[in-house]
């Protein structure tokens, strides 16, 4: 069971990295340090779906990490 959890954790970690990198695509270096041009930005369409999926994957990653800590 622990091996299956480790494999799932690895898959979720890689997918979370990919999802986060896909979200930050198209932003300038200034926005990384908080210098964004617009004051308010609404997520729409695919950007919103990508954001919600990344939250779900992060919650799953934390849950599996806690399960691994409990098993180990």
C-alpha cells in the first residue's frame, strides 16, 4: 500500500509542477515580484479550469502526503 501511495504522490507532484508552470506562462518577470500592470484580473475560461484543477491536485498531494506519514 505504501508503494502505491508513493507512486501516486510522485504522479501528483509532477502534475502539480506542470500545472503551476502552465499558469505562469505569459507573465512578465515584473509580475513575479508583484509589479503587475493591471489592478484586478478575473480568471475566465481555460485559465479558471487550470486554476481549479491545480487546487484539487494540491489538496490531493497534501492528503496523500499525510496518509504516507500515517503509514510510515
